[in-house]
C-alpha cells in the first residue's frame, strides 16, 4: 500500500475505518480529476455520524485552511455537501449528501452541462480555424472537417442525454461502483434543521 510521496499519510486522529472511507473518496476524486483534498473532505464527512465543523475538517485531515475552504466550497457548490445548523454552536458545520440521485443530478447540472456547453464554443472555433486554413491544409481540410463534425454530433448527443440521465439516475444508482441511495424520507441527524 504505497502512499504518494507528495502528500504525508492521513492525519493520525482518523480511525482506520474513517481512513478507509477517506482513501476510497480520494481515489474516486483523483480518478475524475478533482484535487485529493476534495476526496479527503468528502470521505471524512461521508463517514461521520454527525455534522463536522470547518476546524475539525482541518485538524482531523491535517490539511491547510485554504484547501479545506476551497474543497468545502466546491463540494457545497455541486451539492455533495450542505451547511447545517447545530443548536448552541456558532461555527459552520457540514454534512455529506448521501442520496445518489441528488449527487448525480447536481453534478450533471453544475459540472457536466457547463463543460458540454463550453465544448460547443470550442468546436465552433476549431471549425473556423479549419475554414481559415482550408487552402493551406489542402486535402487534409476535408478530414479535419469530418472530425470536427463528429465532435459536434457527440457533444450535441451528450447534451441531449443530460435530462434523460437525470431522470434515470435512481435506476442507474444500483449499478454504480458504490451505492449511496437513501430514500428522501430517511432520517437526518437531530442536529440538522431546515
């Protein structure tokens, strides 16, 4: 089990079970191109039985306040984490979203859709570049036009599938590598209020 040389081992204050959850989500986060700290934070919150404060995230994971702040902001923005109120405590607490439908739907809307819409602009610029250079490209211009057209079709199909994926997410959840599905009526910790 070799650890990355660029990052020290996980903080000592984590229970081995918590460490297992954290490592799982670190692997998942880095696989999809997110920073390691985002996986660490979500793993800690996911494993926690109660909401976790910002200071506890920093202390228990041994990460900087900047990394914690940036990671929590991203996780909150995509709907993977929510801020919760804890009676009698003025600190900000965080709770992981555990319903796959909510996570999947929010990720599609907040993350994938803007990228796909941005791809349309990039493809348009690529098509313009091909046309501006068509004479110099000679016979290769037709090849590049065909490839750019393929990109446009793929991107448009992916955009068209987003609403369908959102609707199907409850059905797809059991086939995902981990099952976070919880019914909307599942009880939340007593410290969470609307």
